[in-house]
């Protein structure tokens, strides 16, 4: 480098004054061009990274994290504790004065030392033995839990339950979400769904709803796989104490997917709520609209 500078200096000293001025101006122009190129490259790399983040967090049918956040927010807003139905239905009810699904348990109880329980827990108002079994499951999973919390005197617990219910033609879908938080511990969000054919008086499988929407099993599986992988990568890079999803877990297979529901507008939601089995409040939502 020193020898190169010496050679340039020798060439420069051998120039007349006019050529020296031209030489210096040329050097200045080249430096300005190089700085501009450097800035342009930095902006390009920054935009590329930003776009790669947007692509990386695309979930299901979405293309960006912002869109996925919108899906999750809309998902949470579904839990209005009421039935959404756009059709007239005639069915044998257990309680003729109530809707097909209504808040059978409406709990609002607080003890400043031990608990806060706010829970609206649904009952399916159809006179049928199989429906009675569903109602019993709901009671055991959610009401009995709330009741045990209100009886304990070991620690302070926040427990909240809400639900959404939909009737689309003959398919009744219910999703119940509960948040459980002990003092000084992580919040858990648990979610369970119930899908029932009110004409055939039987449970409705995910395959049945996929067939109604005319989407193939392979498409659903590919969407689940890519969605969970992207959710994991984003959480790993940007979230503190993220839930470590096991990407090869059998829970993500279509045949093993337990929680899904079908709305009155014909949207299929597939939901993985990790608080069902672990201490986590993370929920992955995949929408097929």
C-alpha cells in the first residue's frame, strides 16, 4: 500500500497544475460515487432482510407477520359467548326457551386472597343422549375446574373462560378457550373444540369439513407443516421464552389434529393451543377461508 501511494504521489508531482486539478476532481467524484454505491447496497440489504422477515413469518394463507397478527386478533374476537347462525333451524331442544347453544354456567366470583374466576361456559341445548355426553365433557373440563379453583386456599389463581359457537347447515361447532394463571407462574391458554352433525347425530371429523370446503388432505398438511415451521422460526428469533415447537411432532398430522372448527361463514380454523399440555399461552391458528 505504501509503494502504491508513493507511485501515485510521483505521478501527481509530475503533472502540471491544470492536470493536478483534474486529477483531484476525478478522485473526489470517484469517492462520492463509491459512497453512494455503499449507501445503496446497505439500503438494499436492509430492505431484503425486512422482506425476508415478512416472508419468514407468513402463516397458512397469509404472506406476512402483520397479516398473521390480524388473523390471531380476529380469532380472539370470535369468542363472544354466543351462537352465530344465519339460518332457521327446527330441532328438539332440552330447554325450548333457550338458543341451541347458550351460557349454561355464568360465573363471576373473586376472592382477593385466592382467586378471580370469570367464566361463561356453554351448554348445547339439544335433547339427545350424545349431546348430553358432550355437555358432560364440557362441564368436567371447564366448570369443574372453575369450581375447584374457587374451593382451594393454596395460592392465587386467575381463571377465565369464553366460547364461540357456530351453526353452518347441519354442522354445529363450538370452541372453548380458558386462561389459567397462578401467581408468579406463566399463563396457560387451553382450548378445546366440539363439532357435531345435528342431522346425523354424530361427531364431525376434520376430513368431513375439508371435503365440504373442497380442499385436499395434502394441501392442508402442507399448510400445517409450513405454518408451524414459520411460527417456530419467528418465535425463536424474535420472542423471549418462546414455546419450543417440535416440528416433527405427530400432533401436526392432519389425522391427529384435535382442535378445529367451522364457522357460519364457512371458514375452517385449525388450532394448536400448547397450554393444553404444557405451561404456555402460545396458540397457533391456521385459517382456511
